[in-house]
C-alpha cells in the first residue's frame, strides 16, 4: 500500500459509521438506478410481503465435473 492509500484508509478508519453509510448511499444513488431488483430462481413458489416470484421463469442449471488442466 502506498502512502496515499494508507492516508485515505486512515482517514476512513476514523470516520463515524453514520458518515460512512451516508457517503456510501450517496455514491450508490449517483451511480445506480433507484430500484433494486431481486430474482429467486427455480421452480419453487416463494412469496413474501414484498416479493412474489414467478416459478419456472429461470432455468435451474447444475454444473458438475472435473476441471480440465
């Protein structure tokens, strides 16, 4: 780690949790859309107060085997 990175890390280490979270959310809002989308793959029905999935919308794939070297 160079001196600049060490200085930045030291600065962040001494910040409050609230200021770090606030800064992180500000960056997130600046660089990403406002909605978060989640997917629950598979054939099983999953419903919560916030999200009902659509069974069989995603293919369930399992890969097994040895890695070729």
